[in-house]
């Protein structure tokens, strides 16, 4: 069989699991960041804003669309240009840059039919209902101090490292776009080693491939991976040979296309709903945050080593239709189920618990919505 040496089956708890991350300059993440920046701007002025913002970018075009109902007045174009500038797309020689991009807007108000089911005053059961139907998952594992799966945690660290280094003089040849990927070997369901790492940083024409390889293998990876760094890791650095043309100047970006990057890197299941650009009345976002919080509590209370929570909602209904816990045979599932039995999954209760009616969403956009300090569902 071709490539037989790279195949690991899940036998006796031995397998390889891989997760990827992207930098803040990736086209999809550019869109996510603009959408969350617009959301924050509305919530800053009117905490009860209803925002469902979608963004698309390609070359010198940016499209902002969606449904927004608010008492706030927000200059979408100004917010978008500030966000693009903060990411680092400022070079006027490239099609996509903060000052040169052409912005089109297609924004209407939220449907009154949705509002009558979601608003507390008009909800069918006199409570704030879920902003949509759907299923949400939360996941946690004790394989890292952050209670996150190790592959996605390390991939995010490498991507963030590229962004930090890009803003320092020795590595100013780095550009905003980039991707990383980390493969981890598990034995008896515990991580034991990194087998492969992909780092694909966008770069200027002035830097050689040897310089990029040296930077990744001698500076970035040892510094970021710490004790997980070994000489046995197989590195794949810009596998096509170069990565000069990147970001929206080269590829289209759309909000909500990095849902696995945003969550658990594939280690935990996903309900399909994206996060960015949505206010917390949308349970795609707030429900997933609460599920993550509960999964973390199960790990912290030693009720499991791995835990996953699933909830489901109907639009306009405040209480979930179903709640399920899975400890994957790593703990006391009946005790875990008993612990979450009295949890309050109503959207209004989640919003109150985490104080979600404040402009905190730009800080969630990049390098994962989970496993980062300072987020209320991670406390």
C-alpha cells in the first residue's frame, strides 16, 4: 500500500491525530475579524443589538451583508478598514489593503418573525428564546493544562507565533497570511510525541527558502513547542516552495469557514454553526460557549478525563430540547449527567452568567474560541 509508513490505525490506543490552525491574515479569518469588529461596535453602543453579520473578501473587494437591528449607529466601512489595518494589510501595492479596498454593503434589519420569538418581551413562553434551531457541542480533555486537545492547541500557538514574530524586526519579512498543522502520536489515548509539523508562512520576495526553514526549525518551533519539540519531528515548511502572494489578494475569504479551527481541531464534534458576527442571542455561539464551560467543569471535578456535551434548541424556545453528556469511558458518566442536570441552558441565563452583552468578541476571533485566558467560559 502506498505511504504505509504514515498510516496509524486506532489499535490498542495508538493513533496519530492532526489539527490545523490559520493566522489572523488568512482570508477567512479576515472576514471573521471584520464581522466580530462590527458586532463589538454595535454592542458597545447598544448591548441589546441583534447582529448577524457576514463578510466576503476577494482582491480589492469587500462585501458586508446580514441582518442587524440596533439603536446604535455604526459606520461599517470605517470599522472594516480599522480591522484590516490592525491585521496588517496596509501595503498599497497589493490589491487588498485597508485604504484601497472597495466596500459594498447589503445589510437589512432582523426579521420581525425571529424577533417575536427571541425577544424576552414577546417570546412564546415570556422568556428570551433561542435565536435559531440547531445543535451545539462543547468538549474538554485533561491532556493539556488548558483542557484542550494538544494538536489544535500547538497549531494555534505556532500560528500566533507567526503573527507575533511578523511584528518584530528580525522577522519583518513575514506577511499576515499563514497556516500551521500539527500531528500528534497518541498511545493508550494519551499524547506522547509530535510526528509532523506543517508551517506555511506568507513571506516577502526578499527572503530565501533556507532562511524560512531556518527560522521555523531553529527559532519558531523550539520556542513555541517547548518540551514537545524534538529532533525527530518531520517539518514541512511551505511545501510548494514559496508563499509570496497570499491573503485576500490571492484567495477569497468568507465568514464561518473555519469552524473546526475555531473549536477543537476535529477532536470534538461540531454542530455546524459558526460563531463570528453573531450576537449572543444566537445559540450557535452562546450555547457552544456554555457547553465548553460545562465540559471543563467535568474535567476539573475529576468526573472524566474527556467530556463532550451536546445540546439542541428550537428557535424561539428558551429551554433546550435535549442535553447529552459523553465521557468516552474515561469517567463516571452517571455522576457527570447528574452534575449537569440542573444547569440553566436558557439563552438569557447563559448571557447573564458570562456577561455576554459587552464588546468581547474580537478577542475570540483568532487562534480558537477556547483554551485562551480571559474568556468567561474559560474561567
